[in-house]
C-alpha cells in the first residue's frame, strides 16, 4: 500500500483519492460485466437482426467468455509490468470500440463471433488490473471490504444489462442495444485514463534480479484450486435455479426472476460481509474454508428440500445464492497477497482463469446429471466440490502482517 506522509490535509486527500480509484475500478468491472453477461439478453433481437439460428446465436454469446479465458493471465502480466491505469483504459477502450463496430451494419456470423471474441479478450484487462489497483492502494486491514465492493461489479453489471438491454433491443433493435455496453466501456475507459493513479511500486533490486515466482510453492496453486472447486456450487445455483423454479416448482418466469433478483442483492451483500469478516479476523483463508463448509452443507440442504418440502428448497436456494458467492473476493484477495505486488496481476489472472474454466464446465456436466428431473442428485454432486475445497485451502500459508 502507498505510504502517506505529511499533514492531515495530505492524508485526507490520499484517502479520498483511493476511494475514487476503487469506485473507478468498480465502474470498469461493471462495464465489462454488462457486456460479458449482457449479450444473452439480446439473443432474440440478435437472431432477428442478423438472421441467426439458435445454435449460431449461442456460439456468438459464448465468444466473449472464450476470449476472456485465454487472455486473463496475459493482461495480468501486462498490469504487473506496465501499470494498472494503462492496462484498464487500453483494454476497456478497445472493447468499447469493437462493440461500436458490432453495432454498425449487418455482419456475417463468423465476423460477429470474431468481434465479440476480441472484445471479450480486450475487456479481460479489467479483471486483473482493477483488482491489482485495489491491492496497491488499500492496507491489508481494509482490502477485504475494498475487494468485496469490487466483487459486487458482477451483479451490478448483470443488473445494468437486464434493465437496459431488452428495452433498447425492443424499441431500437439489436445493433442499437449493443451501443449501451460500448458506451459504458468507452466512457469509463476515459475516466480511468484521466483519474486513476497507479499505486507505488516496490523498488527494483539493485542487482536487477526479478522477484522470485510465488508459484515455486504449493500455497498459491492450492488457493487457485480451492477457488475453482468453490465455483461449482455457485454456478450450479445460478445456472439451474431459474429452470428449477419454473419446471419443478411451477413458478412463472416473472416470479422466478424477481425471486432470483432479490437473491442477487443478498449475494452482493454477502460478498461485502465476507470481506469485512476477513478484515476483522486478519485472514482470507480461514473464512474461505469456513464458507466451503457452509457451501457443502447448503447444497445438501437444497437437495433435501427438493426431495421433501417446497418451503425448505426455497429457503435453501436463497441461502445458497448468498453463501456460494461469498468466497469469491477472499480467494481473489488471498491470491494477490500470497503472490506479492510484483506478481499480483498474474496471480489474479490465473485465479480468474481457473474459476472461468470451472464455471464453463459446470452447467453442461451437471445438466447431464440432472437429465429430465434428477435435481436432488445434481445438488448432491455439487456439494462434493466444496467438501474437497475444505482440504485444499492452505490456511497456514498466509503471510503475517
């Protein structure tokens, strides 16, 4: 963290500045998420505007996530070398310009896939760089809450997309709707370039030697592995709760949507709460392990509710929607702290890569388990992964203050 010297006025200015930088990091991540998670809202309009089949539209929807997956570590390394402000502004700005191009004229499916793939690859710059700037400007005793605030970007981005994209597509068409995440990306990229200040960097060794890799030891690999395991119950809930409520509990899609929106709000509060908890106890990994225990328990509770009482499964799904996302910021923060500032961008990129691989594999594989109606079995299978994470989390590896 930056060391502030001087009088109380300078300290107040520095304190205000870092909260502004956190707000801009949150805005950058929200703009990125509004694109990454917003494109599925445009599938009907996309098919009508571009003349796509459902399979072709599904392929285009997957393109941003594929691009992001293959570039997270590269952007993290770039942030380590060149600084957070440049990398956030460059990647987010390029993503916005590509989306402006996507919104202009009719494109063949191959070209549209390529544009969205490249835009996803560019917006990946925000994932590691926004986390790294928080890592640099906030002390260890504050990072849990700061990272928790940053982690609320995903539900915020989904909310922006859900509220903005369908009405725009309905009134003005697919290409006009794409300009919403494009405009957000460009505006936030300009604000980042103008207002973000990179945190102070540790001095380079006089000998010119590079800092040793934190991946020589198993602890950081174990954090990545545990975090990937803990993503499985999260995406088991987010991917299958909507269809479960409609097809098994016979809710209307609108009612299910309102219920899950409320759970998303509670989930965002849970991310903040787990960050505050980790700051109070001075540890990311002990709360992370305890949340793994709770995640295992709550997935078994969902399975029990499916096999018994509707009120129990509804309560369990709400709890699961909070508990299974609460560890995200802890693993992310722990990765950066174990790696050290010189390696934190690469560590956070690797962390995100493992989580995205697990997130991509969870829906299709659990879908095979579910088949027509085996939801209880699938939720029991999902409970195995946090149970494994309990043993993987390296609680003794955290550096001392």
